[in-house]
C-alpha cells in the first residue's frame, strides 16, 4: 500500500506482513486507494492546514494521505497496540511525526478525552468495522461531544447498503458517494 499524492507520494505504508489482516477486533479492511483518492478529491480546498482525525486508523493510510496533502496536524486513533506501533514506525520513516499524534484508544474513549481536553477538529474520518454496529453510535457521540469545529466535516466510510440519517444531532448529511459496496457519507457541523 502506498501514499497516492502530495509530499509523501509513493511512500510505502507497511508491508503485507506488518499490516496483517486479522485482529482481535475483527478483520482489517484498509480503505482502498480508489476510495482514498475520492476522499481527498472531496476534501480538496479544505485539507490544507486542517486538524484531521483518522478514527479507527488501522493501517494509518487515510491519515498519512491527509498529511501528504497538507493537513497541519493528524491524529491517528487506533485501539490495537501492534497497529498503533506500526503507524508510529511508518511516521518515523517519513520524518513527519512532528505533525502527527498516534493515540492508542478506542474511538469512544478518544472522543471523551478530546472533549475533556477541549480539543477541536476540522475533519474527522471514520471507518469502523462494517459489521460492528458502531457507526451510528460513534456519529452520535461526535455530534454530542463538541469536538467538531463549526463548519467541520465528518466523513463516514460504510457499506453502501447502509443508509445513514440526514441529520445526527448538529451534524447534517451533505452528500453520499457510492463506490461499489463502499459508501462515503459526508456530514457538516451546522
């Protein structure tokens, strides 16, 4: 897996062995390069200088792509210890760890901690395991937490057969993009 554009274009993100597929939290399903490219086409014009969260970071590919394309700071949130360590290792090789924080917490715990620390984020990308049932709960937690900047963007990756509500608290659905069995749903904080 490689970064597709920006200052880190072409950099390798781990090896097949280091990325692995099975975890104790389920099967790792990295965001495909086609979907990653689409995410950053959607975010063109707002990614530069943003504070970006890669919630459920997994391989860290989405967050590293955000860094490569000019995000000012990226938070990689990954509960799995080995995956978090692999992200840190990759960031060290890219010499870009000063613009990154790897947080080894579950998504719900990260949201609570960010709320307590009064942190605010411009863009939050989340792709919980498709069959975990966590997606709407996490979106609701994000909406209630106050950690999304005014006008901030939340992008959820999920199965295309799963439709999300038009609104979740202060988050309003703006558009949904379908890529085969994958859907990206974009919300904005109103």
